[in-house]
């Protein structure tokens, strides 16, 4: 009830456009200029044009006006699918009728729509002009959002099995309902989840989730109005989490001991911004977080070889974020034959909090979190993406639970539409909390080895991958790509110990990628064959992984 009431209050103040209700598409007025006769966007903006009618063209999963998609199977799929409602699409737009015409707002609205997993793509363009009023068309295409039945995956020598029911666009309202049972190397999970990206057609997002697991349970509630656009002026939200489970420490891919961990967290925050100024949005946020971790021996009688002390942190915090507007659209980078959005500019975030016993903490501590990323085009065919991050806690006269890292990713278009990618990622830890590990293996980029194979307080991973994209649309259902890759990595302790003596680990392999053009759920299939060049003698000589993911 509390979450629903807060969601309704936030939604009421979130500035829902008055024209959010569905409206019929009307023909252009007499004397209007249409199509190719329109001036370009800069000319329209300079002339003081305003938005006229906003015409929504919500496409179905299959376009049966095309001869190759006009068949019984595809027509039946369209009839069974509930198309996204116009009100859902209108509620995501950043402009209204009568407001000044803006190409930037149209492009950002496209990015927001593409971020909805139930839409394949979105395109907004002017279609007619009558005096100062410019009519625009918003064209989208749905994907199939209902998933029922079995799913199987394998990575790092371990299997994952899923069975359940999920609809990411329930009844065309954009709501995500999930009932799913998952069995993996860690646990069996029975998940019940509701995600709403727009409560009451507003900018408020809500997540309600509960999972009943073989080793515990987890519950989550999140309700927030985020900075949904570069020009958004405020944000607010609350979140609660209670997660009780058995975790394990790993060595050479095997769990060496387990322990029970319960994580409880509650946060509330607000944020303010002046919007986009000189190509940059500055945002100030402040809030309060309460966070408690408690530990016990696993229920099977296994004893942890060293004590893991619990902690309670309760602290106000303040944060500053800067987001520059350098967004561009690309294709055939992390997806196949699908529009992708990259920010070729800087983004940075910093947050500082102070916990003291007077606020309910069990110790005085100062907490730091920060991140930075940069995208840059270095030529017509080269792109550089870089990032860095840091989290730390200062207590008792020194730093604890410090984790710092960075990554660099080089993309170069070659052999026509294909792509070479080289990436370097490094992380370093200092006095990590005892329950945490820095691991590397088949589930974290070292594809020729078991999952969680090496541990340490330092980790480095270098990967080189030649990607091939093919534009043939097989059966009008999916696209295919391929990759040849080499991975080199290592996790080690600064003073030695653990798996440090294994040294650097290398692998090489090939992979197949299958990108669904009609599905909303982790729509790229990965099939990789990797050959390990190092490691223990009992490591399998060919590691086969079959997984689904959002990216190449």
C-alpha cells in the first residue's frame, strides 16, 4: 500500500503530457506542405516552428504489407500479440503539441522508446507543415514479448535451467510480469516479479519482486521518478531490499566453503537539476541509506574457517552527476541489424556519505562511490570507449572494502561492415570485506575456463575479438553473426597465495551469435567453443558455452 500510494503521488506530479490519451490520426490540413517539401530541422527551428499533431504509428511484430511476411504463421502471430497502446508510446515522448520544434527532443525520445524492451526500434520524423505547425510521425515496431516454457544455458562448465512464464508488455500496457523457476550452480529460485516502467502513464518506475529460493528468500521494492531525460529537472525515489541466501567462496572453480548472508537495505533520495545547459546536464542528489549485513554458518553444518563480522551502516549522502550530450546512433556493434545508442562524450558521478552511531550505524565511517566514462570517435571507422569506477569505506583511521577499476574498449570497423574489438579491464581491491571475492573465469570473460576459476585482490582481462555481421534475415526471424576471439587474464593476490601460482591464463576460440529480430527477452544466443592454453591439467580442453544475452 505504501509503495502504491507513493507511486500515485509521484505520478501525479510527473508532468504527464495532456495529450497522453490515444488520438486518431487526422489527415494534413488543406494547404499544408508534406513529405520531401519540408525544410530541414535547423531551418524549422530557426523559423520558430512548433509541434503540430503527433501521429503514432505503432507497428505489429510482423509487417504483413511485405510479401515475405504475409503468410499464415506471421498473420496468426500478429493476431495473438497485443500491440503496444498509443498512450504508452505518447507517455514516453519529451514534446507536446504547441511546444517549440526540436530535433534534439525528437532524437532523445527515440532513445527512450528504444530503451523499452518491448519495442524493436523507433523513428520520429516530420511529415507535414501548416504554417508554423509541424506534424510529426512516431513510428515503432513491437517485438514478441510472451515467453513460456523451458530455457537452457551453459557457461564455465555449469548448466542453468529455466522454466516459467514472462510477458514484457502485458496487454499492450508495457508492464512486465514474470513467474519463473531457475536452477543454476548456486541455487534454485522461484521468482515472482512485476516491473512497471510508467506508473499511470507517468515517468515513475516501479519494481516489485519476491523469490523463494532453495537456500533462502529475497524481496525487493523500488519506486522512483528518475532523471528520465537530459532536461529533467528533478528525481525522487525509495527502495527496499531483503535478501537471505547461502553464498560460497571459490577456488579453481570449486566451492570451498559456504556461509549464510543476509542483506537488508533501504534508501530514499531526491535530486535537482537545471536541465541541459551548454550541452551538459548537472544533477545534485541527496538521500539516506540504511544497510545491514549479517552472517552465519551454512545450515548443513559447514563452518566458515574465519569469522565474518556483520555491519550496520546508516548514513546521509550527497551526490553530483554530470552527463554530456554526445549521443549518436550506430548499428552492428553490440547487436546485429538493430539501432544502438552510444554517448561519445563524458559522464561522471560522485557520491559521499557519512555514517555515525547517532544515525543508527555500528561504527563511524565515510563512504565513497564514483564512476566516469568517456566515448570518443577517433576517425571514420574507429571508436574509443573508456570507463573507471571506485567504491570505498574509510573507517578506523584507514580505508576498507576498496574496489577500483577501469576499462578501455577499442572498436575498429574492418572488412566492410565487420568489426574488430580489443578490450582491457583491470580491477584492484584493498581490504575487501571477508565475504567478497575478486574472481575470474568462464562467467567473467575468460571463456576457456571453468567459472570462478581464479581469485585474488587484483584482476586483469584482455580480450581481442573479430566480429562478423551478416545482414541476411533468416526466415524473417533472426540474424546471424560470428566471432573469433582470444582472452588473456589473471586474478592474483599481491602477496601471493591462493591460485596466484597459476600465472596468466590464455584461451582462444570461435563463436556463433544468433540475434532474434522478434523477441524482447535476452534476444541474442551465444554459442562459444573455447580452447584453454593454460591452467590445471584437469581443465577440459574444449569449453562449450551456450548462453543468452542482450549484447554480442
